[in-house]
C-alpha cells in the first residue's frame, strides 16, 4: 500500500521553477533509451550488487552491458527523470530509486506499472518529470516553459538558454555545453540527423509524443493542441505537482494558471485551452471526487472538495491497474 501523502517525490519541490543546481551535461549527448531506466533501477535494487552502490562499482559497465559514456548517461537519466535520487551518508554517496521509480519500473517487492515503456502514459509522465517543477534539466524547463517561440532553430534555442543561464547561475556553462544539451533535448523528441542509425532512431521513446516537429533546414516547431495519447490521470498527476508547488495551501486553482502559467501542465504538455478544458471536464471522475471543475459565468477553476489529500501514486495505480 502506498503512503497517504500528497508528496510522491523524495524531496519537496523548490520554489523556483528553474533548478537551483541545474544539469547541463552527464547524458554524454545520448537521449535515454527504452530499456535504460529499468536496467539501472533493477541494478540499484539488487542485494547481490549492494543496494544503491551500482555507479560506485568498478564493474558497473559490465553489469549494465554498455560502455563508459552510456553508463554515465544512464545515471544522468535516472536522476533527471527523477526515477532515482542521490543520497549522502557521511562520506558515502549512493543512488536510490524514488517511490515513483519503484512504482513505475518495479522493485523486488512490487511489480511496476509499466517497466518496459509499453504505455504512452509513462512517456508523458517521464516528459513531465523532465519539464515540471522539481526538474534538474534546465534546458528542458526553459525550452518548454520560458521559450515562447512557436518556430525556432537549434541556434536560437541555444542562444536563449545560454543567456538565461548566464543571468541566473553563479557558474554558468559554456555555450558549447549548452549547445550539446540543446541538441540532446531536441534528439530526445525528434529525429534530426539524416544519417542517423535506424536502431538508435527507433529507440528514443519520447519521439512518440510528437511535442517537437522538424520543419525545414534545421527549423523546428512545438506541436500545440490536443494530445490524444495523454490520459487524464497523467494530466491530473501533473496538476497535483503543479498545485503543490505553486499554491500548496489554496483550495482553488484557476483555469488560466492550469493552462498558461509557467510550470503548469498546459504549458509543459503544449496544450491549447480547449484541450485543457476537456481534461478538466473529466477531473472529478478521475480523482474520484477529490477535485471538481467549476465552470460558470463568473469563475472557471478547479476546487478541492475532499478533506483527504489526493495521493499521486494511488492516482497512477488506479490508472494503470484500472
């Protein structure tokens, strides 16, 4: 049974949407691949290997069956998707699965919701973890929430993020580092290289979301509008995190904030307002009455109706297990 708490992450979300300790590297320019998160989490939870000690072992490359750069990339993606978190005990630093990581990909005691990424719901959830409040991925957060250009080039996005980093970070990265991070971000969602290896192209699961589309001559655009593979339960999970972060004590949240505010599900999922309204029409049934949507001539808002806080992991459990 999952704990009765509204906070399904390991640590409370920071007040600022942009990460205070951002990550611009670590992925080694590899977008994450379908099997990497489960492979990494399984190894982290193995008693034979030493729980949490995988990435401190000299034989980590052999255990994961990939090269040094890919091993570092798996570690990076476990952290940035928030399927794992770093713990420091004295002088010992370990990587441990989060409650969400165990729920989605499984643990020795529990079967995961979708360990092999066979359900589009999980892809949308991972995208939210990369872009929503609490994300470590500065480039992802800036691109989806602050960069409001509909059509853009890699260079224009790199310039925007480089300037933003220099205005907000004490030790900002070089433009080359930002450029590689932007390239990895774009390759996470689209296939841009004409000479890409077919296997590598197919094994980028977030391609299926069609959030960023190629245009012409290295131009791209965000796909704004209805997302037919995004289920209401994942939208509600994202809304729960946004609500906790933005207005933790409020009992209401306006349609405008849900659809248009930085950090919101509407902006992270690139939804138009009509699409947000469709999700809000289903919100009472999806949350089993914990929330309802008030849509009147005077107010359009979601209202908390239950004294019992909505539990994000239980919401996901109901969605995956029906």
